[in-house]
């Protein structure tokens, strides 16, 4: 019997585990993905690297600001101010460094997909495909639309998250051997709502310009079910057009589909818990579409668990 299992090694799961571990508890974090961080991610392709999930972090909450300061002290974070000199920070040498630093020393098991969570007496049975793990407490930090698959359609907490919405985001990663007209650009009215030269961020590999472009919600919904090659083929001409370059300057292109990328309708409270207080649900979707929101939610769950003793 594991005392506390946290499902998801995104920022919410890591924040929860970190806070519990700092208080002497030993949570186990399970995640189906290969690398920790969830949507805070860095993709490598040979010498190239791209932050294909969250682009930067900002902090309004004093506790989260202190965490970012600590990451900066460890060399895992640096400033990347925008064109108007407004503060934003990025992981170094990639956004995934933030997750790696938050998760250092924790018991994190990647490549473990939880298929189902079922009440089993006073405990929880986590179905992992070919095995079952028992836990006294479970913290679920998967995107809200995936809660029903874990708890079942008739669970009261499934009903509680039914109004939460996350929009998809298709993301293009491209290396283009041509001068860069800007470092980053946001245009909510364009099909490509965000374009950034990834290696304009600090501590990145130099060489050809490495671009990350994110499609807006309408474009992402239209092309959502296409395979990554077709998505890249659809987005690349748009990126080249916005940069004023011809496609023959492109030396690398790949796409990633984030099915649940940005919270468009949050829950409006930092977490949910069941009647017995042994099952918690949280994530950015509780509060809003930001890394900071995920951290606040995960930390609030840990605070609640600690308060319950
Ligand atoms: C393209 C994009 C750009 C963004 N840009 C920014 C930005 O610039 N600034 C900003 O602040 N925020 C940004 N965000 C939002 C930010 O990334 C998220 O708010 C935050 O990372 C969410 O963290 P989380 O822990 O709540 O969820 P996630 O990061 O989604 O973590 C959930 C984890 O659960 C795991 N999981 C799911 N189901 C299971 C299962 N059944 N079993 C085991 N594991 C499971 C997943 O593998 C994942 O690792 C962006 C997001 C995207 C996609």
C-alpha cells in the first residue's frame, strides 16, 4: 500500500509532490509520458531543440515567484523579456529544465499509464493495465476531460469537472536558415497566434533560427485529427509567409498535437476532493491557462492533505 500516489508529472503533480516531500512524506508520482513536465516540455531532434509546450512562465503569486527565484539560483531559469521589456522567464537550457528541477529527488515513475481508479475498501486500486497498485490517497492531475476515463462517467467528481473546457493547440517546430525578423510575435487574429524564435531564449543552441509556431483554436480544431506530418505540411507555408522566407530555406520541420492545451473554461476553485478527502483532483484547469495556475493547484492540494493529517 502506497500512502500517496500522484497521477501526472506535470507542474501540478510536481508542485504537490514537492510540497509533500518537503514536509517529510513520500509521494509516488506516476506519468504515462516519457519525460517529466507534461505540457512544460522540450523536444530534441539531433542538435536542435524546441520548447513545443509552454513558452515561458510568469508569476503573480508570491509563493510561485519565490519558487521561480529558487530555480533561477540553481541555473534552471533565466529572464526572456518581451519586446516591451515585460518580465517573463524560461527554463534553461529548455523549458523542461523547470520540471526537472522541481522533480529532483522525488519518486517519479514515467511510462506508467493509469487506466482506472476504483475504490477498494478504505483504499484506492489503480489499474495499470496488467497490474494493480493500491494507494491510501490519490491525487489526479490529468487534464479535466480525461478524468471521466479514470473515475468512470457516473463518479460525482466526473460530473463536477464537466463544465471545464480546454482548447487544442497544434504546434510547428522548424529550423529555417534565414535571418529572423523578430524574436516572438502574438496575434490572436492570425491562424498562427504565436510565433517565437526558440533560440532567441537564453542558453539555447545557436546556428539556424529555430521557430515554434502555435496555431489558434479554429485552425487546430480543423486539422486536429491529421497525422503530425500533414499538420506540419499545413502549418509550414503559413510560418514561411509570416517570416517572409521561401520554404526551400527550411531544414527541419515537425509538428505536435496538444489535444488539451489551453484552459478556456476553468473550474473556478483550486482543486476538488471527494467526500472522504482521500481523492483529490487538480491541474491548471482549476484556475487558468498558465504554468502558475498548475503550480497553485498542486500546492493547494498538498496543503489540504497536510491539513487533514
Ligand atoms: C502549446 C502550449 C503553450 C503554452 N504556453 C504557455 C505559456 O507560455 N505560459 C504558461 O504559463 N503556460 C502555457 N501553457 C499552459 C501550461 O503548459 C499548462 O497550464 C501547465 O503546464 C499544465 O500543467 P498540469 O500539471 O496542470 O498539466 P499537464 O502538464 O498536462 O500534466 C498532466 C500529466 O498527466 C499525465 N497523464 C495524463 N493521463 C495520465 C494517465 N492516465 N496516467 C498517467 N499519467 C497521465 C500526462 O502525461 C501529463 O504529464 C501552454 C500550453 C501549451 C500546450
